[in-house]
C-alpha cells in the first residue's frame, strides 16, 4: 500500500468510499455519525483537496482508502475543549479525520493511521461513541482514550483519542 495526496480526479471514488462507509456504519450500529448529515459533503472534500489535506491509500494502483490529515500546533479548534479527561501531550500534533476504507482491502485503516503517525509522531483523533469498529482500530494501533469532545456538525459527543511517545507509560 502507498499514500498520496488526493486529486480532483479521485473525487468520484472518494464519494463512493464515503457512501460505503455510511452504509457500513449504519449496518454496524452507528447510523448517526455520518448518516443524517450525509457527511462529508462534496464541498468539504473539494476544499480538503485544494488545501492539500486529503489523502488516498492505494493498493495495486487502486484507491482503497481516504482520509484528512493535517499537523501543527492547535490545528483542530474543537480539541481545545475536552471534557471528562485531558490531553496527555501538549506538543504540536497531527489530526486524522474522515477515514474511510474499502472493505475489500483489509488493513487499510491501520496503514493510513500508521502513515499519519510516522509524519509527526503525535496524533489526535475522535470518533462517535457508537463507532465500535473505529474504537477497536484505534486501540489496536496504540491510541488511548483521553476524554470527550464535541464537533459543530452534530450534537453527538465524540471520544477523543491520542497517540504519542509521551503517553507510552500510561
């Protein structure tokens, strides 16, 4: 597998991956994370591509996954307020959002998370409380739950996760 920046030519494939992901989540007890808002909207995907924050995962030249990634100091405004816990590392960090993978390519989610972590060595990510599949993926990849955050897109709380060498003793 390999990762590269998304191009506008990839957009139809991204839309298909996100449609599959919404259906998968609904079928596995998580109908509210992306379903009601038809998340993510095409305009946001276009913006991510234009800003260079959208990535695709390729297997044998075929797009099998996609995600948003950025990094820096306080790059995610919704992470400034965390409830029922605290971030464990206050250094600059990377953020992964909107991770979606084709079910025909096992290991895509892990590959994407490992690639993002290798870029910066400190990641934060969040997921819906009903998204057991993502929670298991994050735990399997060494992420620790840190508390609860809220996003603007909907009223559902999100479990915030973090992975950093500074947290390895926890």
